[in-house]
C-alpha cells in the first residue's frame, strides 16, 4: 500500500525535498525556508493562462518574419517555415530537420500536451499515470531547446554584417517567438504533476 | 523540538507525492520512487571536491567564453568576427530589447550565477564554514536550474556554421572552444553536485550553530 504524503499532513519542500508537517497554510520549510504548500498554488489556473498566452504568441511568431536577409541591398523576409523550406531546397536536410523539430514541432507538442495534461487533472482518463508523468518530464526537459532558433538568428545577425553585399537582421517575429518559448516554460513549471495522481486516488476510492 | 518532525529517512516523491522510506544508498547509487519511477535521491562520489574543482574551472573559462570571438566570416573581401557579448550588444543596437534580454539572461546571467553559487557553496563546505547565507545561494541554484541554456546556444552556433558555410568562409574562433569547455563544466556540475548530501550537511551544521 502506498501512502500519499498530503494525506498525513506532510508536505515535501519544493526546493530541498525535506518532509515537513504542514499545519498552518503559510508555513516555511524548516531547513531552507522555502514557502510550503501541499500542491503548487493555483497550478491549474496558472498553467492554463500561460499555455493560452503561449498559443496566442505562437500565431504571430509564425506569421511575421524572424529574420531579414539583405542581398545587394534587397531585403528578403524569412519566417520560421520559409526558412526551413529554403534549407530543404539547399539540400541541408539534417539542419532543416533539427530546426523544424526545435522551433515548430516541439512548441506545438508542448502546448497541446499541456492542454491534454491539464484536461486529465479534471477528468479521469485511462492512460496510465506513469506514462503521463513521463510525458510531463519530457515536456519539462524539452523546454529550453525551443530557444534554438532565437540563438541561431542572434549569431547570424551579428556575424553576417558585410555591408552592402550581404547582411542579416533580426525581425519582429523573433520577439514573439522568444516570448512563446518563455511562456511554455512557465506553463510547464507551474503545472503540478501530483494533481494527476490525486484524481486517480479519488476515482479509485469513490 | 525534533519530535514534531517526521522521521528523517521518510521521503515524499515530488512528482506523485508517494511516501517512501529511504533505504541507505551508497555513493553512485540512486533511489527511485516505487510509484512513478522518478528519481528521489542520488548519492554522488566525492561530490564536494569534484564540484569545487569543476566550478573553479568553469569560472576561469567564463570570461574568455563570452568575450573571445566565436566565429569569424570572410566573404567578398570583407571580414567580421563576433563574440557572445557583441551579439547581445548588436541586438540592443537594433532595438530588439526583449530578445537581447532573453539571450543575456539564459546564456550569460544564469550560467554565471549557477557557477558562482556552486563554487562558493562547495568552497565553504570544504572549509567547514557554513553560514545561513549559503542557504540563499543553494536556493538560487535550485531556482535557476532549468533556465541555463548554454547547451542550446552551443547547438545554435553549430547550426549557424552549417547555414553560412554555403555562402562564405568561416573560421572557428577561440571563443567557441572556451564556450564548449564552459558547457562541459556546467553539465558536469549537474552530475557531481549531491543535493541531498549538501542539504543534510547544512542542516546539521546550522542546527549545531543555533545551539
């Protein structure tokens, strides 16, 4: 029989993992003085809010160009998707695949996945909890990798500054893209996986 | 006072809240949650010494990694080189404040704070001088753990090399090598720093000093 710590009034510190008895609502960890709570506070609302914000940012990030390439003084706008198409045309398949994964597929999976996990904290689903928490850990781990395109454009814009012949500049879409990545990371951090196990417990006991 | 705390070998999984009794684990082993399979604790070998050595190396390589040129480009008789710091300054010049801020925080500030806090922490633990301010340092390390992006930036440099190879001559600068070493150091710290050991050590020391 496995016991949940919160059933016994115990809460593990989110920072140092020490178990504390949580008597008053605003208690602090005896070891590292981090604020304690049984579950992350307002986890569902915050996750939903950040995920919606990320979804909204996903649209302008893909519509507006992230990079302007000047060749002989003529600007050519590149969005995330047209950039990938150009890479494929030039035959750079592995790079195209990495960029496509990091800046399109992963953010998309993260946003959809968070909505899915959030829904599962409200409605009981038959997918195993272990699978779902593995999925969550994957989302958390993938977080920073979506920043890839931001860094690539940063380096290329700084490096390719060859005057009239050729230069690269960052464009408006990049800011939206960076915001989208930060929002998905915040959403993943405010989600509390333990809620998934709570709903299972409630379902079995009812 | 200790009677109001649960037994110190009880542990609750941060991912599914299952209570388990922590078995004695020797250095190099990990304890895994019986319910969801997440790692509860892992013991590391010679944690403090290794962390001290690696974080010192990381701090030494930090300045070269951000100031030396990462890449240089030569095309049509024009030459240009760029370092991490310069690329951020150029973003500010072009009025991309948000992107500049992101790059600054994720590739400069967070790695530095992580390196410095682990360096200070392992140094003070080695010297057996544990003060309450160390708690703040270790907490800041925990908070920033997910936000360091040196590895992503490094991959970004590699990808830009491939993208630009078709249109110009590129040379890898000494900054890129330093950046790789910095990345190595910050990755190694994650695998040498034994969180559980450090927290327990600090708890004991602070409890003694309070008495």
